[in-house]
């Protein structure tokens, strides 16, 4: 893509939309994916449904945080300008807020209310982690071989010191041979 | 690669410079296929020993309640904790810059290979492993619950309730955090009275 297919005003609109989504993205940017989908696919027809799903899968498979799927969607909508606008939009408000809250929390770390907050939220955090694993495993729920691969990953991660990267590599090879 | 994680009971250390922060976060982001959290736990808690298991899970808890990508929030918090705003920026850059370039190159190439069965199969296999790694991370971090003032049975109950609501019943996350969250925090607040 060499030329940006959107007008300046449309780019600004895209930017503004992602600024708002940033503040709503409790649980990660992926939590706002349904609304992103509504905006870029259903309302604006900037990309297709398949492009949207492929963007998420691609970013998940690539190294780095999964939030990069936002950049891929932006790229598919409007090239590099689109990627810049969506990525800066999704990162700016939430990062600023996170910094501010963290500093406040650190200064009040030993107070009873902050300690109650962190100790109370810890079990929920772990429950959410297992949920994330469960939801990521959605496509595997229909294939016993994929489930076997998942169980292998859990055990290998707990029982060996192998880097997660190598385990994902095993998954890629097994999958490429059509065994997942 | 010197691939020997240190003993989780060894003393903690801190990063010396923003360059070190950038390098470590870059290294862990580049290993994070299918999600960075499992790698982050391993590198920061087990290898670099910048954080104890308890520190890690506490910061993760805060980053999960805040809007934004958890792992990026967490990186910035850690950078900020050791080296202030510059540390936070170093962590953010390390986390995002190189992977951003890679993912955009892949996006540009993707159209050509999208329909190749090898690619689809590999993505499925990687997805299954990525899911397993996240679950294993949760198991590792759950050891920190032994020191939680709520007590293990209550922690397990709250964790299980979260899982059922979010993963099985697919209740929107915000709803779960703002109902179960205050309840858990209030119980912790009660237990912490002295």
C-alpha cells in the first residue's frame, strides 16, 4: 500500500475513536475488539471481516505484545499512517493513566486500603489469567490433538526450564504438519 | 543462550540503566510468540530477579484493572519503579519497537501466504501452545497466594468465580471486575484490620 486511502478527516476520526477505546480497554486492547470490529468493518467498511480476524491471529503469532494487532488493523485500513494513528491512539491515554495511578499507589503502598486492593485483586488476576488461556484455546476445544498440545505446553512449562519461545516453535512445527 | 534461570529464592537485584531496561524488555518481547506474559514472568522473576513472585503478581493485578494492554502497563510500571519516567519509556520502547516493525512486515507479506495450509496449521499449533503457556503462568504465580492475607480457600474461591464468569459464562470483563473486585477488596480490607 503506497497511498493512504483515507482523507485527513477520516484519519482524525480513526485516531479519536482509538483514543476513546484506549480508556475502555480494561483487560487489554483485545477486550475492545468487538467495538473496533463494529467501527472499521460494519460501520465504515474500511476492511473486511476476514482481514479483521487475520489481523488478530497474525499479531498473536508474531513476537511481541498482542496489542500490536491494533497496528495491523490500522495498516490494513490506511497503510503506515493508519498503523501510526491507531497505535498511538490506543496507547497514549491508558499509558498516561497507568503511570499516574502507579505513582500514587507506590506512595501509598503500605496503607491499608492499597494493600486491601492488591491482596483482594490477586485471586481475580489469577482467575483472569486462566480465563485468557481458556479463551485462547477456543479453536483447540474441537480437536483432541490440539488439546494434547496444550497440555504438553502446560507440563513442559511447569516441569522444564525451556524458554516459552521453543515450546511455541514446537507448536508451529506440529501444526504445520497438520497434527493440531 | 545462557538458559539457566536463577533460583526464585535468590536475592533480588535492580537494573543499572535505561539501556539495560530497554534490552531486557526487548529480549522478552522478541521471545513472546502468542503472548508476552509467560516470558515476562520467566525473565523478570526467575532469571533477572528484578521482582519477587509476589511483586510481579501485585503489579499484574494493578495493570489488569487499569485500561490498556496488561503487559505494556506492567512493563512501564516496572521501568518507572526502578528508573522513573525514563525507565518507563525505555521499557515501553523495548517492548514495542522491534515487534512493531516485524508485525508490519508480516502484515505486508501476509496476503501472499494467507491461504497456504502450512501457515494455517502452524498458526493453530502456536495458538494451542500459547494458551497452555498462559495457564502454566497462572499455576506458577498461584504459589504467591500462600502469603495472601485472604487465606488460600477464599483465594481459590474468588479465582474460580472469576474463571466461571469470564471464561464459561462470558460475562463482560468490566462487569466482573466492578462487582467481584470490590467484594474481594472489601474482604481483604476486613482481614487486614489489626
